[in-house]
C-alpha cells in the first residue's frame, strides 16, 4: 500500500460504493445502540452458537481457505503472509476455544470501575460502556474476523470488518457463520458486517466515516497502518511494527536465556511478537553467543552481527548494517549486538524499538525492576519469551490487536479494552450554588 490509501477506480462506481458503505455504517450505528442494551445471556448464546458452528463447518472453512491459499501462492505471496493466511484444524479449534473463553469472561458493560462520595452528598462513579462502532481494516489473517467479532460483541459494540482480498473466500465463509450465530441469539444482523468489496477505495471511504464509526483499528503491515492513521477522521488504535528485543544481562541463567531466545526467534518468525534483535552484556558474550550460534544457527537462523559478536556466532553470521537495526525481518534472521551495560541496552531499545515487546534475561531483581520501569513497550517481561505478548497467552481469551500507542489502550486489546468509561452521578436533589 502506498503512503496514503489509494483511490483507484472501484469495482462499483464510486458514488454507489460510498452509498453502500454509508448504509452499512448506519446499520452498524443502530446495531450498536441495541448491542449496548443487550444482556449478557444473549451475548453468551451468540458465542456458544458460533463455537459450535466453527467446529461443525470445519470442512467448509478449510475448503474456502484452500482456495485463498492457492490464489495467494499463484500471486507470489511470501511465506510469512501465507502462514498468517492459513487456516488449519488447530486454528479453527483455537477460534472455537476463544469463543467459549470469551463467553465465560465477566461482562464489562455497566460495571462500575470506582465510586466516591462528594461533600455535598453526590455519589460519583465511573461506569464501563461500549466504544460504539468499531471498524477493523486488516490483511491476510482470517482468524481476525472471528477475534474482532467476538470481542467487540462481548463489549457491547458493533463492528465493520474489511479484510484483505487475499482472504476474501475465508472471510465470507466465516461471515456466514457469524450471521447465523447472531440470528440464533436474537442479536441485530448489523452488529457484525463484512465489507466484501476489496477495492482500496473502500478503505478511503471508511477512513472518512466518522459519522458512523467511533474507532478505527488497522491491523497489518506498517504501510497499511501508517496510511490509515494519516487518512482517518476518527481515532485510530495503532500497531505499527513488532521490533522486539531480548537483553541478556550480566549473570543471567544462560541455558534458560538460550531457550527463551530460541523460542522468540524460531517458533514462529513471521509474527509481530517474534524476536528481532538480541542484546548481550559484554561479560556474557564470549560464553553465550557461541551457544546462540550453534543452536539457532542449527535451526536455520541467519545472524546480522555487530563487530564484537561476528566472530562468536559461527558461519551463519554476516556483518551488521544500520538497516538491520529497528527492522522486522519476519524470517529466520536475527540482529545481534554486544552492549556494555543496561544503560546501553535501554538506549538501543529507545532508539530502535517499536513499543511492542521487550524482555530481559536476568537473575538480579533490582535490574529486572529497572528494566520493567524503563523499557517503553506494551509488554515488558523478565525471563520469558517475547511470544507471550498475545491476548490469549495473557488471559484475555483473544485479542483484536496489539496497540503500540498509549491512548486509550497499550498492548493486547481484549474485551475490557473495547470499552471506555463514563461518569455517572447519583443525587438527592442537589443543585449547584
């Protein structure tokens, strides 16, 4: 995608496309009012029905996805995007499990975050309320269709979904299940709507639909996110990049650190919480980096190494360039740098990080707590893989995305993050003097 959403000639005449999307926006706005008033029972019924349908229609979903994958391979999509596009028995089971997990979560709508009494007797509180209409613009990942829908509806919102053209058949198949579950639960059909127009003109129109859409969430490559953020007339929850670092501190448990680094880089290199850069304290470099070279190199990892790390990593190490830092490789490639101390590690992270995930491997509690405080990221961890920055792994059930901006959410966005608060006041006839 270009620096701004492209406005090419749409498959429909532009005026017709705009009218169609505005009609969907009006339906979503009306549905959001009904969803805000929907009881927990109806939302739970929807989620349970959807879980059952995902399991029952597995073959239908796999067949639709196989068509998408075949077309994507023919179009030359790279391996990371093919990985994100693919549905499997496991991913379908995980989507069904997510439905049931979210169903069991407390309903946030109407909950009071806090209450206090004023000297004049007014009882003031903050009540959780839905955001309203959420629109998702996303690429490649058909599971986002389910994750976004179940989280938005649990939080009392309506959602407009615009997936990428590469996943159209998969998304349409999933959309049919969503519609069936909504009807079965007695919830409005407009609560989940899938925009089946893949023309990029639809993105530009969505970005200007602030009359109907309260929050826009782009999820995909950096170019998509930046383009939507530049164009949108409504608030945007952003996830630009996942440039995740691991810092192996002086005195760290090196076998444990090796397991953590291996998992972060090798388990699934094409995702946003994969490890992209390893920082090693100078006192541990001579011992630790040959271990990294042997184990990760043996798994096919190529190293982009600083001058101090280059001779320690073995045959798969190449000299590092400036372009190798602050980069999402989405592949079995890892930048490596030896640092003097934590100050240098934190300075490196501040310069090259993307506020996604940062971790430290250490046995020192004081330094661990300093790293937690000072590393600016949506998740900071001690002695744990970067791969845990995920809504399901953190106990949210699923996520609509990982926000790397701080308003109004930071990190994985689950049900609670899809609500906001309003002030509610209980009085007994008080008037202001």
